[in-house]
């Protein structure tokens, strides 16, 4: 679990916060995952909205809380926790009921959540290509300079390189756009995952059996975002499609899924550096 130490935190006021506070953005997939988890647990929390399109996560105040500049962030009685899956793991220990990680499966679930998290940049690529579709660089050079300059630069008191990786991603996106090649590679990774999930969900209602778990929350958020991008779940993965629709009908999930422009409203070829005339995920991925 990633709990920051005193030296990591430059925005000192949060050390005095009492209760459960969540810094988040409505349309952030990782924030959505945490909010759904909190809803299912029935845990009360105080909201602090961080406007990602306005680059508030690159401002010194926020970087003084999370040096990586990412949401969500949990502040629990002055202790700062970052990374959504680590936050959920922490909360599962503090608020064990109702169980969303099956007893005895903690290590296995942690590995599966790490695998899900490893696909986050692929989800970002497909989101910016087919859902958000910015007409130019998604992050300006000025915003990235602010990002690079802010925060302590350490996590757990150790020099942290995650922000450098994030900045490199955004610089590459500015230079190249979200290309067919990158989108195709990301989409095909997800197809392999959902092919396997479809077989599992053909024989049981949830990913780990008869009970809802954090894995269902995490993958539902991905599936919903990819649906907005035009991923053909109903055709390719009918059991995943039915599972997704059933979860989205539940208020704990539905209230946290931000209405976001879908692919039918995106401009063909939108996004800097995209020369291909193929404008849909299905066409680019060759599904």
C-alpha cells in the first residue's frame, strides 16, 4: 500500500483533516472505481473535486498532496494514501464489511488488480483517441512544466520516477497523437482480456464466482469506458455485455459513471497526429 510519509507532503493542511476525504475527478476511471467501492461499502466520505481538464492536478496545491499528480487520493485522519487499488486495499482492512475481497484471496486479488492497473495507459490511449478526441495536444507544454516543477518528488521518502513516466506519455501524445498503431495494440490487449472474461462469465455471475468483488468494480469501469469508445461488447463478448449492463443498472455504479461523449459524437480523425481516415475503434482495431 502506498501511504505517503511526512516529507512527501508539501500541502500541510491535509495533515489536519479529520475523517475520510477523497480528492477525485468525476470522469476519471480510477476515481469512479473508488467511488463505486465506497458506495457498495456504505462508507461516508467528503468530496474534493479536482478538475483534470483544467489541469488542477498539476497545480502546486494538489502536487503538494500527491507528488505524482494523479487522482484519486484518500486522506484518512491526516494520513495520505495514493493509487486507487492501494487505497481500496487499505479501506478493505479498515472497513471489512461487506466483504469485497474474498477472505483468503487477498494476495490473488492484489495480483489481479495489478494486472488490471497495468492496462491503464492502454485505456487512456483509447479514451483520448475515441472518446475525448482533443483537437490538439491533450496537455500543453506550459501545463507539463508546472507538473514537472511541483511537488516533493518523493513517495515514501524515496525519489519517485512515476511522474517522469507520465510526462513522457503526454509529450509523446503531443508529438505523435493517438495513432492507429497505438490504438490497435491497446484494443487488442483488451480483446484478449475480455475473451477470457467472457468464458468465465458464461458459467458464473461474477468474475470470482457468486459474489461481487473489487475485480468486478475495476473491470466494469474499464468496460464502460471502452463502450463509450465504441468497443463492440455485444458482438464479441455477449456474456461480458450482459454482466456490464446488469452492474450498470445498480445505483451504486450508475451514479458514479459520468455522462461522457461517445464515439458517435466524436469528429472523424479527431486528435493531433491521426492521419487515418478510419475513425472507429472497430475499424482501427480490425475487429
